């Protein structure tokens, strides 16, 4: 392989020089040939012009008009003819003149002979006409009009292709007017052969010199360029073969020029390459270590979030699914959901400032703090206030997290939520589509200590759905640098609104991926969907008189097939009617709140739990009216609770989590 490479560079050098020599010889041939031909033609022209000028001085120009008018010849005519013939014959060898003639230009494309001295062919007679050769007419007219004093034209004869030179001068009369033109035609066939002979001799000498120069040039090139390059090539191959060793390859080149500088650069490169390989090995090992740690961190982060679905397979009253796709190996977004108790589900969606490992660490800390506070029984606003103060107390890096926290009463469907600078949730009510809930935002968690947060409540009905997410959904960017946006998010949600929570999440993810295409993911993509299925044993109504019938009808349907007497069933409906009517009348004052009626069947009978979030009131503390007194003496009021006590077997009251909770017990008849 090495020999082939060396042979190639040698052959290329010889070939390039050979082509250069050929091109130089060709250029010399064209240039010298042209110059020689011009010199020879100029020489012939000088000879021929001397003859025609001599003839022009000898001939009487005044006789020309006489001969052209009469067409008659006289003794002078014959004398001039002999003179011209003699001149042509005597100059034939020296100037190579073939024709010597006197003519007058015609008005058409022909000229008229006066004399014709022809040493090779039949001479033309007086007044005989002959057509011009190409370009001759214009030159003849210029001489005849005294525009030029002489003319010499080089051309190829149209009949036999002979190279010909024609020279001409004016023939003047005694008044210095042009009477005719005297011209001579010369055969210059010998010019080419003469120029070729001279050119051949010159080129042979030049070629010999160039050959010697080429040999000398190649010897110099080989010594100072080719051989050093071959050494460089061999050294390069040796460097490659010993790339893993510590040996430094030295290149012995001393040309005192750029090639020696290049060889020194190769030596320096070899040293630095060895150093780079060692550094690269260390960097590669470090990258592999970091990559393994990032992969482990990714798994730890994924394990920190609920990732087994369905998470509560025994629960049929709701369906929940969540997904997080980090933009890097680990992300700052996180979701969470957990049961605070059997009847309350907490849902969290959060977005930490920044990306990567710092955001992931901050995310884990925030998640743990939020869950610990929520599990202690605090409301969403109090949870966020406490967590914010905890983070702000030691937040030197000044990181922050946006949080949406909601706690849902699974029995009543009442959602209590608070928002710390996070994206607005989207909720779908039964029979409708997903809509953005314009909730109030508090300040971000970790931004400033002592911030207070506000709660709001939404009553979910059976078939309602909640979608919470981070800004990575709406701000997903396409290849055209356009955002996915809230409108496309809502459209995607409504396309899959009748599906399960998992189907809704996967549908939105597919829509985002299709829109983004091959554009890189710039932000974490985190989503959670909750579908509220509700319980058949719980009814939530508004605290209005018009809603009382819903409660009684609901309880009537529940006890219809139970072993109660018609009287018992009627008494149960009366008790529920009285308690719900009491809540509608007094619990919320002038406002409208919610009342919950929960039905539970036991072995002994039933338990009806009626609760509200109105003002605290224990109906069991009210004294029973004295039925022994007359109606006027007893006054108005107090009979509703009294009747409930009489018709139910047992009643219990409890105040918990800001709610009045009244339990009504009715047992089966024995």
C-alpha cells in the first residue's frame, strides 16, 4: 500500500510537468508560427511594392484615359507591355511575382485590365474585365480615391487554394490624379515551409531545454518535497499503529521550509493526541458514571411518583391516571395523589423552576412536604402556607415551585382547592365538555415567606372529570416555533372525554406529539386526569326548599325493598324531610350551601347521615316541647326535631372539619 501511494505522487508530479511542457510548446508553436509568418509576409510585401512603385513611376498615366476611351493600342502601349513582362520575369525568382497588371476599378464587382503581364497564364487583353477577389474591391476603391497610398492583402486563392499576396499602388497622371492602379500578385507558398523549418528548429531546441529542466525540476521536487512527504506519510501511519502506546514518534525532516514546520506540527500533534486520548478516556468514564447516576436518579424520581395504575383497584367511585415525560433525564415537574383518609383524595400538580438535577431535588423535597402537611388533615390553603414557610426558611438558591392542590370529598363530590401560581385546571361536568376554571392564583411556593393562600370549592357530580397539567402541555412548540396552546389542549381533551382517565391522558399526549413533530422537547410534560364516578349511597343537594323532595325521594328509593313496614318507611321520609328543611332554613343564613345525605345499610337496619357546612348547631341540645301543655302555652317551634327523635330509633350529632353531622338510626322491626 505504501509503495502504491509513493508511486502515485511520483507519477502525478511527472504527469503534471509533462502536461505543462506540452502546453508551453503548443503556446510557443502558435506564437512563433504567427510571428514568423508575419515577418516573411512583410518582407515579401516590401519586395513586391518596390517593383510596382518602380513600374508606376515609369508608366505615363496620361495615356490611360486614351486607351480606355478608344480601346486602340499604339507603339507606347506595346512598349509598356514589354516593360511589364520584363519586370515580371526578372522579379519572379527574387520576389516570386506571378502577375503584374494595371487596371481601373469598375462600378460593379469587376475591374478593367489596361495591361496584364502574366508569366504563368494567358494574359488579359486591353479593356478585358475580371471579377474581384473577396475584399479586393473595397481596397482598390480606397487607393483609387487616394484614401490610402498602398495596399497589401494576404489570402488563399479561390481556384487552387494557393496562399497569395497582392500589393497595389496608384498610377498617377501629370495632374497627380489617379489614372489607374498597378498591382502584383505573389505566390507565398514557400512562406509556410520556411516558417515551419525555422519553427521546427526552435521547438526542438526548446523541447530539449524543457526536458532537461523537467529532469532537474523533478530531482529537486523529489528531494525536497516528495521524499519528505513520504516520510510524513510513514510517520503518520506509525502514529496510527501506535496510537494506544505512550511512545512519541519523531519525524526526521530538515528541509528548512514549510514541510519541516509541518513535520514539527505532526510531532506536537502526536504529543497532544496522546494527552487528549488520556483526557478523553477519563471524561468518557466520568460521563458513563454520570449517565448511570442520571439513569438511577430518573428511576428514583419515577418511583417517587405514583406509577402503578389503577392505584386503588378496590375503589369504584373514581378513576385516576397521570403521566410525566421529563425534557431531560430528570425533571422538575411532579404530580401526586393520595388518600388522606377513606373519604378524601388529595391531588397535586407542580412545576419547579429550572431543569435537571437541581429541579429534581427541589421537586422531591416539595412533594414530601406537601404530602406530609396534607396528611395531617389541613386544608389546601393551610398546606400551601405551611410548605411555603418551610421552603423559604432555607432557600439560598432562590428556587420556587408552582402548585395546584385539591382535596376531594369522595362521598359528597365537594372539591376544595388552592392555587400557588400554577396553570388553571380544566373541569368537565356531566353532559358538557372540558372548560378552564378561572381560579384565583396565589404567589409561588418559595418566593416569599408569610404568603396567604385562598381556597375555592367546586361541587363535582357523578361523571365529572378534572384535568390538571404543567405549562409543558400548552407551551409545547412545533417545528414552526408555534405553541400548542390552550385551545388545542381543550380540543384534544374533548376528543377523548368519554374515555377512561388513561385514554384521555394518552390522547392528549398523542395530540401534542403529532403537533410538535421532530422539534426538540424544551419543557417537562406532566398531566393528571381524575374522573369522579361517585357513590350510589351519597346524595348532595343545594340547601334550598325546592331540593327537599330530592332527598326524600332518594331515601324512599333506598328503603323501598327493605323489611320495613309502610309506617316505618313513612316515618323515615318524615325524619329526612324535617332535617333537610331545617338545614335549608337556618344553616347558611341568606346564602345557599350544600347538604349531603348518605345512606348505609347494616344487619340491624339503616343509618342515614345528613351533613352540612353551615353554622354549628346541635339539635339534640334543644329541649323537647312539653306535650302536656296546650298549644298556646307551648308556643311555636321545636316540633320538627322532636318528631325526628320520636320516629327514629337513635340519633347522634358530631361537629367535624367544619361540618354538622347528624346520624339517624332506624332498625328493622322484630
